[in-house]
């Protein structure tokens, strides 16, 4: 991965709504440039996506094996980090 930074990983599958979204937003407030956040969520994070766009982030999200979703998030200037998302 570019920059050699290890992705920040969050497993939020066991948390009730809206905690997964709030924890992701909390982490994004201090996410440094060049860093990728990977999160496993219990549901597809549809309510989170417009907030990410408003805050200047880009993402890649898809269904996770066994239910829920896997989302990779980074600053828009680091969108190249989403070219080959690492396994969560």
C-alpha cells in the first residue's frame, strides 16, 4: 500500500445502531492523510455515505461474508488507496 501505513481496522459488527456509524465518524476526525480506515459493520452503512461525501472522504463498500458490510474509507486526495482494498 502506498505510504507503507497499516490500515486502521474496526470490527463493529456486534454493536447496535447508531454506534458503528458514530465510531467510524469519530475515527475519521483524526484520520491522517495517507491512512485508510477499514470497518466491518453489521449492516450496509447507507446513512453514513452522504456524511462521508460531505466531509471529503471517498469509500469502497460491499457485502461482507457472513452478513454486514466491509467499508474502506480515505481522504479524497488519497483515493488511490482504494484501487486494491486490503482484506478486512
